[in-house]
């Protein structure tokens, strides 16, 4: 997993616990999970949109040139 071993993961976990504290750890984990889920949904939505209309790049009408 990203070239990280068990020792490195334990050090990262210890630093996170020191920074946020054990009481806030569940809320930080929940917020991280929600943000990852939203990111995945956005990427999936973008892929579906590009499959429907490959000419549509940024969501604006390309036919209107001023």
C-alpha cells in the first residue's frame, strides 16, 4: 500500500492521535470517509457525463462563440 510498511503506518497513526487526540479521531475518520466518498461520486459522475457527450468538456455550450 503506497510502499508503506507496518512501522510507517504505526508512526503515522501515532502522529494523528497526538495532533487530533483520541476523542476527535472518530469524527476525523468520518469526515475523511465522507470526503473520499464525495470525491469518488464526483469522478464517477464526470466519467458518466463524458461518456454521454464526449464533445462536452466543461459543461458550457461550445456552440455559443462571442
